[in-house]
C-alpha cells in the first residue's frame, strides 16, 4: 500500500517506495542465447525516461536499452505554469540525460525517430541510421490536430503561442504576458477533451492572473472553452473569485466557446461570430498522439494509440508498448505522474517478456496538483487497476473548497516534494 502524508497524497518517501515495490522482480534476469535483447524507447519524457531507466536498472544489464530523444535537455511540462506565474526559475525545469547513460548504461541517441518498420522491427532516424529492436516503447507525447482551431496552425505559433510543449514556447508566452499593455486582454483558446495536463489550462489561467494582478491589475483574461466543465472547476472558480475578482471571464459552449476562430495577423479572436481584439492569445489546439505513433500504424480514428492495460502493449502490435499522453488507455489523465506510473508497469512487462523475470499485477496511480495563488495549492488524484477493457479508476480524492490556508500551503509544498522525487526518479 502506498505511504501517505495523511492528506490523501504521497510523501516523497512514499512515492519512491511504492515505485520500487511496483517494479521489483523476484527472479534474476536471463540473457537470451543469441545475445542481449534490444529495447528501443522513443521519447525521453516522463514515460520514456522512466521506462528506459527501469528496464536497464532492474534487468541488471541483461537488456540493451537505447533511448531516442532529439532534445539534449528535457524541460518538464509539469511546473511550467509556475514558471509563467513567477514561482519557478526556468533553469529549474531543465534536466539532463547524462545520468541515464553514465549510471545505467543506456545508449542515449539525440535524434528524431521518423519511421517504424514493424516487420523488420526497426526504427528509422532522421539522421539516416536505424535501430533494431526486440521490443519498442513509444512515449512521444502529443501533437496537434490540424484545423482544430480555424485560422491557427504551427506557422502562427510565435504570434499565438500554444506553450504546450515545454521550451521556447513557454518562455515566449511569459514574455508576451509581461509585455501586455496596461488594461490589455489575454485570451486562451482552451482545448477539447482529452488533452495533456499538466500544463493544465486552468492552472495557467491562475498563474497569468497572478502575474497581471501585480503588474497590470486592470488587464482582463478571456477563456474561450469548448468544454461544458473541467477538472477541479469548483476549486478554480472559487480561487479566481478570492484572488482575482472581476479579472477572468470564461465563455463556455453554451455561449459560443465551442465556435471559435482566430485571426493572428489582426490579433483577433472570433467567438460565435463576434470578433474581439486581444493582446496575447494562447491557442491550445485539440491533440492527438505524437506523430511517430501514427507512422507506426498503431493509432485509431481517435488519434490515440489503444493499449492492453495489463502490459501497456499496443493492441495493434504486441512488440510495441505505448505510454503516457499518446496512449488510449481508459480513465487515467494525460499527466506526467500517469506516464511515470504506466512506464513502471511497462518496464516490468518488457523485462518479463525478454528475460523471464517475475511480472506482478500492475498498479497505477496519479495525482495532479495545481497552484491557484501564492501558497494556495489544490490537488486531485486516484488509484487505478487494469481490466481487459481499460485502466479503470477504483478510488480517488480531491481538494475541497473552504480548506484552511495551512492545508492549502501544505498541498503546495507536497507538490514541490513530488517534483523533486519524480525528476530524480526519471533521470536517476
């Protein structure tokens, strides 16, 4: 059972202890007669880095692990909103892959995976090479659905940034917010379900409001939202009223939030036919699995990749596993915590298939923290089990309105401990 901090969440020690318990194999790994089996992991985020590390670490060098990731430093989407809000320095979000190579013998290849030959079991790289595999783990995150926000495509991301893949886009959005004229308008075009979270759209609204309250108190925030409701809605709306009264307006689908187009050249947002001039426009389009999943032929009409919940195997190919944001898995949100949890189940299944080590029943968990204002943290989380159909929620918890300032501060501090724990768990 997970160790709790007494408030419904995991302590740092409990997080790491439960992680280790979920992935320990009882039998020593066996090397295949023809040499070490090869695992290629595509994507070095919360899912991919965890899978690579745990496969290498727990197989005791019985598996050859290669991690393919184009970026030399990984900047976390989780906590990137806190950078926008001024609670976090940019450098604190960046993490190196050096320890994965040095401490665990993982071959880290900084290149783009551009093709998958499932018959030959090989991954093609943009640099011209290829990597053979016995098992392939895909954790490519998200890409955007073309045309989901009329008037916007990636060519317009500098005028109207998405800031949904942590990096230069996040820095650009913060700079645009800081440069807003007094009394100006920030607009977010929120995504439809399902979407990557974090960086959660509504925590981002809170962080933008926190900045504007201090430097631009007459500014306005407009949310054009196609969803009828969203996670932790009551908590956010209560917090917005307490911290930022009169600053934030949300237009839901009943009032045209689902009928939105943008005009980047004119810096206009058109909601249900009515154009509004804005100073910053944060467009978060509809999402789908990262492109390599589609190129591998393992996505369905939803744009996501269906998986077998017990092992995270692709339903289209038993030699491929899919993790995190890209997976169509059931009830778990598309969070870094979820990806890390799924990756440990995947790592255990891969080791079992390739080395004969013991495979235990899978366990999944997730917690998502959000910061609404200074020391005003809230959270939602759950435990999950694998069924034949999906990863299914079995219990959960959520912060409540009216909680004391002391509890909210403790929740925020809990999130800081989790960030230190999970980044250590990812990058070793």
